[in-house]
C-alpha cells in the first residue's frame, strides 16, 4: 500500500522580504514582510495506484503525458483565522480530459471559482464539504458554471458523472497563501510582521506547520519539510 | 411308502429338495456377494466421477460467480457519491458532526446499493482499513470503526479474502475506491461462509460441502456428526477417506484465500442406496428362484418317487401274499424304472423256474421214494399213484380248484411215506397182524408228517399225510379226530386209500370188486368215511374208479358201468344208498 507513495520532500527556505509590494492588498501602513520558500515533494503519503484506474483504458482521451507535479497540489499558507479583507478573486478550474485542472486552487473568502467544461461530454460539479455543499448540475462543452466560496475551509469538488474526477478549493479568510511553482518555490508577500504559523499542506500528505517571525521589510527563508508520515 | 426306508435314509423328496435348495441358495449367495462387491466398486467409481464432474461444473460456476462478484464490486466502487463522501471525509477530520454526516451519506449510499444487489454485507473502509460504514443484513459484523485487513493487489484489481468477523467467516471481495490516481478507500462485498452458503454450494455441486479455514471446519452442509468427525482431519485435494465409519470421496472444489471448499460424497450411503434397490430385486429374484426350485424339485421328486413307491408297494404286496407268479406291472414312471421292473420280472421268472425245477426235483425224489415204498410190497405196488389219481378225481368231482387238486395229488402221492419206518416184516406180513404190529402200522402217518415237515413247500400236504387215517367217528389214528375236525383233503385221501386197498388183492384175501368196495364205502359213511367224499366218489364215472385206470383203458371192464351205473345220480342225492350197497354185494 505504501508502495504507492510518491516521494515528497519539502525543503522550505523562507525569506522575509521587506515591503515587497502587492498593490491590490491593503494600503494600510502596517509593516509587512514576505515569506519565501521551497517545497520539495519526495513522497506521497497515501496509496496511489500504478494504473490510472480500476478499468485501465476506460477513461478515454486522458492526457497521460500531461506534466503534473505534486507541488501543484501543495498550498503554503499562514495559519491564521483572522479575517483579512481582500479583493475577491475569480479563478477557474477547467474540466479537461475528464480531469479538474488544476486539481487544487486556493482562494480568499468571497472569491468565485468557475468550472468551464472543455470536454465533449457532459460534466457535473458537486461538493459534500461542510463549508460549501453544492451541486452545479450537469452541463455540456463550453458551458461554465461558477460558485462563490464565502466560508473558509477545504471544499472537495467532484463530478457526479465521472467518479474519478476531483478537485480541491481551499478557501482562506486572508490572502496569505501561495502555491509553489514547478521548482517548489513560492512567495507569500505582504504578511503582517509578527510571529506566524506557516503551514505546508497537501490534500493527503497532510500538513507541516512551522513558526516564523515576519519582520518588517525583511524576507525570511525557511526550510520546510513536508511530513512524510501518514496523516493521523 | 415304506417306513423302513424313511428310518434309514432321508426320503427322495427331501434329498432332492435339499439339493436344489442348497444349489440355488449357493448361487444366490454367490450372486449377492459378487453383486455387492461390484456394486461397491461401481458406486465408488460413480461417486468419484460425480465428484469430478461436480468439481468441473463447480470450478466453471465458481469462476464465473467470482468474476461476476468482482465486476459487481468494481462497478459499485465507481459510485461517485461514495468516492466523494470518502474523499471529503479526510478533509473534514476534526469535525465530528460533519464526519457523522458523511458516514451516514456513505451508509445511505451503501444501503441503496445493497438493496439492488442483495449482498449480505457491503462495507467501505478508509485506506487503513477502518470501517466507515456498512449495509446489509450482516452489517452487524462490520460496525463503523472496526479495523479490517483486506488483501488488495497493487494494480487495484479485486481480491477475494477470507475475513473473520465476530467468529463468522466472510469471503470478502475488496475493490479500491480510486479518485484520479489516488486510492481513497476500500469498498467490499462480503458474504458469510456459513452453513447456508455451504448448502447452496451443495445444491450446485450435488454433493455435501465442507468449508475449512486453516484446517478448521467453519461451515458444512452435512449433519453435525459428520461435521464433528471432519474436525482435525487433513483432507486431501481429492481421494477417499473414512469419516465416522463411512467411506467418503473428497474433492477440493475451490479455495478462497486460506479457506478451502470440499465436496464430500458418501460411498457407503450411495452403496446403501444402490444396494437396497438391487437388494430388493435380488431378494425377490432369490425368493422366486427358491420357490420355483422347491416346486420343481418337489415335482421331480414326486415324479421319481411315486413310481418307486408304486413298485415297492407291488413288491411288498407280492411278498405279503407270497404270490410271485404274477409279473409286476410296469410303473410307467420312467424308462429306468420300467427296465428295473422288467429285470425284476425276468429275475422272478428265472427264480420261479428254478424253484419249480427244484420243487420238481424234490417231488421226483419223493415220488420215487413213494414208488420205492410201494414196491416193497407187491400187493401195494402202484398204490400211492392210484390213490393220488383217485383223490384228484374225487376232488375234481367236488369242484376243488386246480391248486387244491395239485396239493391233493401230492399229498395223496406221499400219504404213506411214513411206512418207510415200518419194518418189512410187519408190512409184508401175509397173516393177521398182532395188536403190537398194528400199533407199529399206526405210527406211519405221524412218521410221514415228521419226514415231510422240513420240506416247507409240502406244508399243505402235511395234514393229508398225518391225518389220512382219521375217521369221522373218531376211532381213527393218530389223533382220533372227528367229523369236521378232519381236513377235507385228508378225508378224500382216506376214502381213496380205503377204496384202493379194498379193490387190491392182498396176501390174505383177494381183491374186492369195485361195486363191492363202493358198497362198503356207502355202508361205512359217517363211521369210517365222509359222506360228501363218498358221494363224490360214487358219482365218478366207473372208469375213473377202476384200479389202475390211469394206466389201462376203461374198455377192459365195461361191465362195471352196468353194475354200478353212475351211482352218483342216486347216491349223490342220497336216495337209495342201501340199494346200491345191496346190489354191489
């Protein structure tokens, strides 16, 4: 079972950068810093099948050579529940080749996620998650439906027509989060100074939380290691 | 049937019956034994074949069932709600209320599926094997929170595993719930390996079923006793073994994980069933054969014994009557018996011929003796022969049978045989005898009887010889018998003797004429002579009364007829006896 693990290693270096601006964020005069780091996924904590599904080849048109990385499914965020208002975002999770792309998105509360259907077949979007239980119904190619997420939390999204499809919308009460790039690097700018908890989260690998001091105008490099143990 | 034969040896019927019965019983027993042995072999073979056929049939069925099971499980595991709920379950960790809701979502979904599939138990676990929710009649064995270890192949293909829950064994087919490339949980169908399942298999396999897990019996379709005797027995893949005293053919039908399904066929029971059918047939056949044998041998014995009985009866009668003259009638029973009868008859003829011959020899000797006796005295020469002839004539006149006449003739011929013991001096004395000498003479009848006594074939003549001097008035000798006490033959011979004596010359007198002699006879009726005999004598044609008539022709004395013209006519009627006598004188 644990053979399905995909190596994940996280090295997180964190830089606290002074005043690296994010213009759309508050115009407040509070001192902020940046958090930078690097995520390296060396292992996948949960089981993963060698083949794509129970019925090999059943999923037609799947793009098996699509470049994916577990890093795409990692979110690094400041672990804070205080609501920090920000401009609502509008992001897309496309339904392409019977997959939700991207698999994981992080948005601020009040943001809207669109689910355009790129496939020739009908798709559906629904969720059983507490913070946003919804069902957008079925719709064809080129149609799109959207959902606005107001409550922070993890929203797991599925397609009723294609049971292997899933996506995650993580809603934060604040804008202090980032998704690492292909190298595992990320930057969270304009984090208010002070002592913060920073968490690197993966949907099944779980999460690792570290403390860091955000100092005004400076960038703190933190080395993070995503836990490779089974989440409990 | 002769009682003597029964006492000595068993009767023919019994013997034949015993033999037939014995042979048939032996044949039946042999047939039965052969049949039993063959039945057993045949039954064993058929049970083994049945098992093998079961195994083949079952293997195909089992494979198809399992594949169907697997496909079912795989299809069911694609349920998006289940997947969504299980996947969401992870992200809601820490929120008990939400988790409870998700569990009931899963359970509701499972219940729906269970109602469609009618599976004993459906269950979903997370990736670590903790049961999230279950449905189905057996869900009590699969409560939420229970840990289950299930075998799952790396590529996600389903595997059937035997799982013990609450001391119940289940065959569980587990399928991973896959989301993208991730396994979010396990979905499985479980069906109990219980007696009901064993019985349903037994119906399919048409044999008794035992399911063993690691050598332990977990379910059977058989009786409790057989189940008990299966405990701790190492069952072979296929073969025969003894269980609880019965012979069984064992065949492993399939195995699930460490559980093995065996088919059991009782050879003993099958043999008993087959045997009881054929046993009845044999019993009836045997009984029928025995009955036919009994009837047949009884009939045979009767057919053989009856004529034998008839034959022996005839022989017995013949022996009893001492009548060996008549030939035995053929029994008609069989050629052998007829041959036997014919042979016996030949033998009888030969024997009677020999007997007659020896009798004739005897008689010849005796006759010669009598003749010799007569020849001692010239006066009595031919006397015995004449007396014999006359006696026969009288007897014939009295209408005696030929046999009696023969007796009479022989007795008359030998009547004076006792005179052998009388000395010549007395016998040939020309003068009057003294009283002493006369006493000597009087001994001769007794003497004659004594001489003849050893000759059994002269028994009938004995009385003639002994009593031919008895007189009706009782003054005769040797016993002084009277009237009817004297046998008729003796009376006849007495008359003939006297007549011949009177009509023969003696040394001391001349011969009396026939008529005179007859008159004398008439005169002495009731005194010396028997009336009936004298009457018969008188009725005789003259020629026959003539001394030496047998040798000489009657024409030599024609006058006699004139003198005594058929005195029988008057005498026989008893009309003028005196006249006849006077005339004679």
